C-alpha cells in the first residue's frame, strides 16, 4: 500500500523523538529509517541528513 510522501526540513542535530514530537507524530505508530538503517527514538539526526518516517500497519 503506497504511502503519502511529505517532505520537511528540520534543523539538526535533533533526536528522532524530538522530530516526531514537533511533527505531531506518535512514535508508536511509525518506524524511522535512514537508508537501510532503522533509527531509535534516541538517535540523533544531523543537519542535512535525510530520514524516512513510515507508518506501521498491522492487522489480522
């Protein structure tokens, strides 16, 4: 299922948790990646780096 893509710039360095909070995104509803690397909420994103925030979908 394709996801809507939204781009935003945030000054760094910032913790992933702070980026999500500023964007109004609950950390339990997404995963954050940088390239092929999964980021935790405490990892820092430096100025100029790109991350992806992907919605987590589950069901039965």
